[in-house]
């Protein structure tokens, strides 16, 4: 048994297919969606979304949005969504470096209101998700990942 998953942005249909599971971070935390899931409507975090169908698994970087679940369909209305294969590592790395530079200087040094500082923080979160999704798919270690090396 499968469930239809569609990931849509204002610009395009990013993904549409029958899947076995959908894993995504909603406003209340990470959730797994299976066929015949109870109806649900929630906002989405800037995060990774994974779909699995049989042995195939695909990852997407989401820049937030809304998730609607019905027993036979999962619809993601994303602010921004990219398949892992579409992510430009150089652009994502440059975006992360720009955001880190602004944040390191502090809110006083950037001509920012609290809202602009919040946007810079979100830009850093989006860049980090894009890099994590892309590097995981390609089997490349993220140079900013400070996990144990033992």
C-alpha cells in the first residue's frame, strides 16, 4: 500500500509520486506519514523531507511551508523546495558563509531590525539544511559537521 506525495512551490511541482513513507519536521517535531494516516494540517520547519518507496529514497531541502495529510495523499506547499540532486553546493556554502559573517558581526554592525536579523538566522538554517541534504545524498562529509571522529 502506498500514499501519493506531492511537493509544490509557487513556481513548480517539485515531486509527485506514490511512496511508502514521508518523514518531515512539522511545527511540533519530526513525524512519519504512512498510508491511511489521520488527516493533519501543520506548518513545516526549515528542514529535510524524505520520501521512501521500496528501496528508493529521495531527500528534499524545505524552506518551510505547510503540510496537509489525508489518508490517501500528502501535500506539501513549500516556501522553497529542492531535490538533493538539484542543490548547488558552491551556492549553498557561500550562503552559509555570508549568513555566518553577518551573525558573527552581531545585530548592531548590520543595518538590521530584529526582523532582518531573524531573516539572516533563517538564511543560515536554510543553507545548513541544503548542505546537509546535498552532502548526505552524495556521500560527502559536511566540513562544518563537528561530529565525533573516533
